[in-house]
């Protein structure tokens, strides 16, 4: 029997992990977006409600990620039915926390929850990517972690190119999101169009080191490898207010490395213990406080689960 | 009590593994170089004999890899003693099989075998690199596999930058070395000096895939990732005679991928079974036979052991 209403949660995620630009990402425990989907008989996709976006997101289902993702999934199923969608943003917009990916993933998970025979999680990837693509282009480095959980190697946008890496048990993260906008397009525009061959070697070396360290559960080496990026973060750092100060304070308080979350402005410090991550998060916030810049902070670990169906109603 | 004479073997190795240019290498079971070292009281380094080089290598200890490596190790030990060295080349010169690295490693292993208190293997790396550097510059992607065995991530030339990856149990290699010279300097000169950012992303993605596949013991994925190199091998392929034909024949006979060994001209096919590797090696040789080009072929696996002390004499 068809359910009439389903609600799903998809977690925040951190893409890039420094040196893993456009290929690595991880899901964060805690915050995320929630989408509720309800069948409607008129075949329309309707976005009935958006909360937590400060009125910034479009309710047009052709323009809003959740509408596009839901439409893509229904199209994939050759369904003629429509859905009413309600989006609760738990993540700030353009923050580097994978908010658009979380919305897209929550939308497809919710619509999938309505189905008599729900698809396997793997089969939801393409539709979620359609939603994400409307904002950020076809990248799976936020969508795949948000959907599947864990640390993800997304070496393409099809399921055979996506691999889940093991999660080191003592990996803790401290995050701050200052209240500034860093549009993804701008963060991409500042990147070099070419890199010297020597940097390619060092960058591939650092990525290899990172993946090996993840498999070995070696957070210290992982952190060092993440921060070894010589191409992306140096080009973007000037877009991130007070990043040097934040990195300095984070390390003084025990962080092993600090990287930009996605295209920023979220900064993500890698720590080995929960209590260290907590004090690092506080120390990072104090930097912004000193400069009179509002920010959100959190300390968390990797979400092993990824997106979850919360409730369904018959 | 000091030994008077020691003999050591160091295996061939394949550097790069396609996409892992300058950072990955593996040791090969079977062929390699042998160095015999004998104390001498006059403080001199003397290369008394070289076999298997067709007379091409210098006997000058300042110019020959084994002399330089032995000198580096004695210098590291602040020893005033000299050694007589005898080198038996089991590997062709400039072949892409890590012959110079094997010579350097065998030399330091042999001299180390003379010591009352031999150094740990890790402490021999620097001296072996000194020898290798005389020919190829400071790269550890042949020296480290030859010294330690296994599949090595050499993300630098110090021991803390060198990591051993697990060896997939069903990894078999078919190798052909055509009788042409491809000097390493030429093979480096044809490389692009810069690469587009997009290629950097694909290259880092492929390297990450390769390291993950190695950890997962997935030879099929490993092979695909190795061959995904878009930067190095395409630029060098024209230096490798009949490479397209060899690749075609290798795959027809069951090989999963074909990469250039180091700077070539050795070509290395990745296979999943011993018998497949054998027939692939034969098929590859037939290509050179057809074109009247002499070649050596072998099929083998990864050497887990690395260099070995063969004998010592009191």
C-alpha cells in the first residue's frame, strides 16, 4: 500500500578534505536538512513550505533543489504522480557544509519513502545529483557522503565510481562557519587553470597518503596529508576571513590540521579526541568574536549512516 | 667480530604504476642485481668486477652507483675502512625495471652485511638513495620497493614519507623489455611542464582509487585506476615501440591493464592469475617478434621481501 507522507533527514557533509579537491567528502554527525514529501494526485511538484532559509530560496520547483531532485526521481520511476514538498533547512546556505546536497538527498529519500517498493539507496544517487547539479554542477563529493554516510571517494558521478573508505575511530572534527558568503562560483573562479607538473606529483602523493592513512586509521597522518594541498586552498584562502588566525588558534588548542569545508567559508579542524574538538571549536569561535564576525560552531564526528527516513504515514 | 665478505641481492622494481608517477612502486619477485662487498684496509672503495652490463658501466667508484652508495653508507657510519665491490647485473640497463636502484640497494645491503652491528633496513635508505640519485635524481619509487619489498607509497625520500601498502593476493604481472634504449632524461623531457586543473582532479581521483583498490585487494579496480593516467603515459607512449599493439595483445589474452614500467621501455601488464600472466607475456613477446625487435619477457608477482643478504664470510 502506498504511503501518503514521508519525512527524511540528510546530513551535512564536508567536501575536498583539503588535498582531495572534488573527489573526497565525508558526512557529519548531527546537523542536516529535513524534507517531507506527500503524494498529490494532480501530478504537480509543489514546494509548500521552506523553513530556515531566511526567505532566500525559491519555491519554484524547477529552480529549487528539492523540487528538481524529486522530479528527477519521479521521472526515473516513470511516475505520473506529484508530490508536495516541505523543506526544513538545518544548514546555512552557501556555507561549505554541503547544504544543497543535503536538501537534494533528503528530497529523494523522502519521495523514495512514499513508494510501495522503495529503491535501494544506490539507485537514488542520480536523482540527488540532478538536484545538486542545479546549484554546484555535477559533483558527488557532497551528495554521496550525505546519501551513504562515512568518508567517500567520489571519482565520478556513477555508483561504480563511488567508494566508501573506512572511518578512523578517533577522528573528531571542529567546525566554524562565519557569517559571510563565499559563493561556490567565486571560490572556483580563483583557482588556477593549470598547475605545474611538480605540484601534480606532490598533490597525487598527498592524496595517496591521505587514502592510505584513512585505511590505516592514522588520524595524525591523515591530517598532515589533508593540509598538504598546495593548489586549491592556497588559491582560496584569501576568501576565508581570518583563516590564518583560526588555524593558529585551532592548532594551539590541539587540532592536527585545518582545511576549508568545500568552497568555504566553513573551516574544519581535524582532531583526535572529542574534548580537543570541543575546545578547538570554542577557540576558533573566539577568533571571529574578537573581530566582531558572527559564526556558528560545532564539533562532531563522521556520520556512518548518511541519510535516514524519519517517518512514513499511511 | 667483523665479517670479511658479504653478498646481497636486491630485486627489480616497477615505478609509477601508471597514474602513480614518482610516488608508487613495487618490487618484483625473481630478477635483480647482486653485489658482493669485502673489507679492505687501505680505506679505498674499489669496484673490482662488473658482470652483465656489456661493459657499459664505469668502474670509477665516484661514478658507479654501487661505489657511491657504498661510500654514502660508510660515510654515514663515519667509517674509515674501504671495500672492494663486485656487481653482478641481473637487470638490463635503462630498462624501466629499477636496475640502478637494485644496484644501489644491493650495495648498501652488502656493505651493511659486513658490519659487526648491522643497521636496520630503514637506516639504509638514505645511502641507497645517494647511489640512485647519481643516475635518476632523488626518487624513492624504485629504491624503496627494492629495499623493503611490497608495494610502496614513496611520498618523499625520508623514511617517514614512505609507506608500505598491502599486496593483493591475486596480483600477477607480465613484463616485456624490448631491446631499445629509452634514457630516463628523455622520458622526463617529453612530459608537459603544466597540466590543466581538470586533469589534476582526474589524476588525484585515479590515484586515490588505486590506493583504495590496493587496500581492498581489488586487482580489477587497481588495474583500471593504474591505466587512468592522462598525463604521463600519453606523453611518453611514442617512445615505447609498438605499445598500442602490445597493449591490445595483452588485453586479448586476459590482461586487465598495461602500463609503462618506470620510464620504459619495459611494459607491465596487470593480470589476475599466474597462467594468464604467462600467456600475456608470451603474447606481448610475439608482437616484438613480428617486428623483429628482440625483447626479454617474464611473468612474476610482487616480492614481499625486498633485498636480501645472501651470504657472509668471517
